[in-house]
C-alpha cells in the first residue's frame, strides 16, 4: 500500500455543507467523474481512501492528491484488497472504477470489470460497510423508450450496459441477504473540465481554440448533458440520503448536439469554424436519449449548479487556462 499524506483540512473547508466526516472508500478517482467526486469529498471534509491502480496517471488529482489517502492497489488482487480494507474499515464505498466501453475491443475489460465489482461488493459487505454506491449508466435502459425513467425496462443493447445492469441485479439480490444498501446513480451524458479531449465537447472546444475547423455530425441527436461537477454533487446527495436503488443523474433539460456545438462556437466567437454534418452518425446510434429526473429533483431535493450554456462557458475557460499551463490538458 502506498499511502499519500493525509492532511487536515482547514476549518473553513470542513464547514462547507456541515455533513459529518466519514471514512469513504473511492474507486475510479483518477477518472473523469471520479476525480470531480474526489475533489468534492475533500471540500466536504471527508476522510477519503482512494484505490488507485499502480502506474495510473494521476494528473486529474494534482490539486488534491496530498489530501487523499492513496491505496495503491489493483482491484484484481483480491487478497491484498481484503487485507487493506480490513485496516480502512470504510463506512461508505463509492465505486466508479470501470474499464470498458462499447465495442468488441472492450469486451474483455467489461467482463473483468463486472467480476472485479462483484468481488468488491462481497469484500465490502464482510467489513460491515452500510452503503455501496455504484456508478450506473443510461445504457442499461431500453433506448426505445422516451423519456427514460427509473421505471423504464432494462434492455441494454451492448456488453457495457449488460455488465452494468447485471451488477445491479446481483447487487440488489445480495443486499437482501447481507443488509448492505446498494445505491445506483445512473449517469447520462457528461462534460466539463478534465474530460478526455477526444469526446464531443473538448474536441470542439480545442479545435476552435486552435483556430481549426471542428468537424461534427449534423447534430440532430437529443442528449441530456450534465456538468461533471453537478454529477459529483448529485452522487454525493444520493449517497448522503437514505435512498436505495437506482436514480437517474442528468440535467432533465435535454438539448440537441447541434445546440451544444453552436453554443460552443458562439461562446468562443468562432461559429465560422464549425463544420456541422461533415461526419456521419454512428451506426445504430439512438437519436433521442433524455432522462426523467423527478426522483433526483423532487424526492432528493437536488438541483444543478450549471445550466448548459454556463457549464460550457466554465469548461471553455478551463481549457483556455490549461492550454497555457504546465498541467497536462
């Protein structure tokens, strides 16, 4: 185990929301959403134990790494994992680590991630952890429905969604036997600082910042985008509640991809560099994916900090700063 220095936060930082400090186990902390969640937990004054695979790039955590306790472990090493977690005794587990996405090339990673996650559930349960929060995905749903609510039938169309859905079903059955609560924030579309630059928003932003044409599809797809900081906030809200089961994490205010792209062009003052329609739609791509966020907003009382346009502006300013800094963009 490689333990990062655990520092005490200032009084002001600990008083941000007033929730009591807990011993929280976090996986996937070096990822896009995981890094935003790690930063939020630090601001909240939580005691965060972050499992980070040896050799992982920690650039997204550069500003909070010294405030985390890093457990340098591979989740596939079940014996080492069990030994270290017995010493940690987490009160809450937030599991965002997952390798694999859509496509045949990611098949092995998805199956391995499912197996690793099942073992983590069993290990955490034996330690008496009360709540296990896992990042789900909108791709578990039957995409023929609109909008997608927590009551929408699950009918994933690829291995990624199938493995996520399988984990939830096994986890919920296991929770009935073990008493550990399974909480399933089902994430829709995301954007924000620290995103992989190959994704839609950063790819368009960076092209325009560099004075290059941004080639995209025609953008008729309807999507429900939510800023990564708001995703982290929503997950934390759900984690701190008594809610159990699946809950959609999205803005509840869908927009077309065309609108997102044109907003970026407008905010950067470079609409002439947009090349809408020069790329084809992906084969089999659903044209409408929108979320029903009634439970998140009305039952859990959560609301986002960013609207789409203000969130895009925040993201653009972040990319501008990173292009002129020594921090890896």
